[in-house]
C-alpha cells in the first residue's frame, strides 16, 4: 500500500474556534508505534470539550489540534520494536493525549494502546468501543471493584457510555438502575437494565435507596443528588463532575492543580463525608490489555456496540452538531475511509 506524505485531518486552530479539514504531513511511527490507516472514528463529548478549552486544566495540547479520541483502522507500518502486531492487522484503540487526534486519514499510536478488532465487528462497530468501553470498564472494575449483587445507578443509560456500562455491570452480576427517557426504556431493559427511571417524570434520588455505586456521567445537580441514594460506604464515581486532588496527584499535574482541585471538589467531598460515602473522579487511560478483555466479551456475545448513525468523512461537522444537540442513543461514527 502506497502511503502519501500528506493527509487530511479535521482540526481546530484555536480554543473555542471552528474545526475544519486541513492538509497536514502524514506522521511516521516511532520504534514502539504503529502507523494506522484510520477507517472509522467514534465521536464523544470530550472531543468538543477539548475544543472549547474545558479540558486544559487536565491536559496540555499543542495547537492546531486534530479532533477525535478513538479509532478503528488497518496497520500499514510498524516500528522496529513492535511485536505481535503486523501490517494488515485490523486494530482499534484510544490513544493517549500525546497521540490524540484520530479524525485523520492516518495516525501513529503506541502498540500497547491498541487491540486487534474482533472478527465479527466491522470498522464502524469497532470504533464505537474504545473510549466508552475503557471508561466503563475502569469505573466499574478498576475503581469501584463492582461485585455480584451490588446495586449500581448508571446515569444517562442511552448515551455512548451508558449503553456499554449497563452491559458490563450486568455481566459483573450487579443490579442495574439507569435514567433515560421513556422511549428508551424497553431498549435499555434489553441491554440488561433492571430498572429504568424516566428522568422527565421521576427524581431518581427520591425512589432509589441503599445503592453501592453511582456512575455519574452528567455532573451538576444529578451528581449532587447522587449521594442521597447511597448506603454508608457507597461511592460516586464521576467522569463529568469536579476533578479531585487525588486525580491531580495521580496525573502529576503539580501542587497548584492539587490545591485548585481540592478547593473545587470540597463541597462534593463534604457532602460525601456527611453521608459516610466517597467521591472519586476518573480520567480514563489507554490500555490495549483492557481492550483485549473487551474484545473477548464481544467475541462471546457478552457486549455489543450500539451505533446511532454513521456519517461520511465530509459530514464530520454535521456529526458533531448532532452529538452536541444530545439525545443520541449509543454512538455517532464518522467513516473516514472505505
């Protein structure tokens, strides 16, 4: 396969500025990296949060920045230190922040951050899994250590995170409640939800009690009210709320960020202590080994991607417009190449 020295990428040049297609140099893989021809990309709210500058306290980026944080594609070159992955392999992944920018015809990524795509999945199906799948797995398995018979509330069950988190939590043997609109209730029960609360009519904090875990994907008032439904010793794990000092320390963001996050999260930490519960914030990390676990679940029909719509490459902007408008069931995918 002949690889052009130039490629198209979907970038923004300034925070809060518009994104557009640009011609840029095709990257070259380092010794431990792959060069991947990108076939499909899953879109996520974090993409436009980065574009708006809202993630600057957590990550540094050099502008212009290519958008996109997960991908599926074909390996077209490998670094000399790479083993176990060859040219022609179909892979998917969520790159680290230094390699972020998946809405491009090619990308480089450390080989340790990808997994081979299950044979049963297309590129568009595989692109719906890396970021949302890893986030869900790390919340439920790594941080919460969710156990059989425990009770978990997963906010926004029909969203990109929710549709995978529900399936994972059920696989782990938990009782799963979720919030969603009434029109999504039957669909979410088919995914494994035991109780679906219509957020338009019912306040979840008034009907749920003695829960072990809340997986918060919303932040704001929903996050504040989550502590009311927990048993003593329960925990709220958020991906949309306020970062904590512990996160700043684990990410080595420096003492100033630790102090800033400690102050910002103090009201939530105080609320958690008052209820004898715990509040944590997760910033997911890439992991090829965890993607292999997700691949095994897919292979054995224990996990299924949910795709709302596939957009062609030239309609990337329209795809983000729909994502920002909300109420998307599952994931929006951009098909970069055929």
